[in-house]
């Protein structure tokens, strides 16, 4: 996807950039590139551990591993902001088949927890992440406060996009 220069901004859709908020089009194009790069990174980092996983599977495994407490499917969907729970269910089945998570019942709820192999995967992923991503960013990248501010801005924008999606669904 090649960006197009509109004024000083690089956008993917000039017809959207000529509206009330041209900078939003530039941000959206940047988000598209960042999301694609991030998903590519997740998959390649996973593959470097010796286990090929899709980005959503990696994100689910890290979510399940968080604080070493089993998670409900609904909690995973909520944390990752995934509406299509069948995507979570399918990914969990693949992770379970790979031996990275185990499921159990607690009443009517299905709980998903990381296995020892899942914990080992997360540790290997973390080591690779530290070596090839975190250390270079820390060495010459933005300050921690700048990263935290960017994260806060992205969370706020996520809320605005979610609200706009709800509004668009009623049109």
C-alpha cells in the first residue's frame, strides 16, 4: 500500500483527507502501517521461538499467561476487544492442540490457562523481544514517557473509533 502525499501529510486516501480533519487521515494511514508491522512482528517473533502462530493466537496466549491466572473466553475477548468470539474459540482450540494452553470447566464457564509449554513459549518470545526490539528502542528510541503518552492516545482513539462504530451501526 503506497501512501500519497497531500500537503505535508502522507495518506492512503486523499478523498478522506480533504474533510474536516485531514490529520486524522494521516493518522489512519500510520495506524494501518503500524498494525500491519505489529502483526508481522508478532508472527515472526513467535516463529523465531520455533512455534509458528498467528498474531491473534500469540496475543491470546500472552493474555492467558498474564498474572498466571486462567481466563474465561469472555475475558479474553474483552481484553483484546474482539467482537467475534468464534475467532477466540478457534484460536484457543489451536493453542490447546499445540499444547500451549489447557482448558477446564468451572461451573458453566470454560477457563483457559497456559501450560508449561505455553509459559516456556512466552519466556522465549520475551527474550527475543528484548534482544531485537526492546533494547534497540530503548537505545535510540523515544523516552518511556513518550511511549506511555502514545499508548494513552491510542487507547483514547480506540474508544472514539468504537463509539463511532456503534453509531455507524445504527445508520
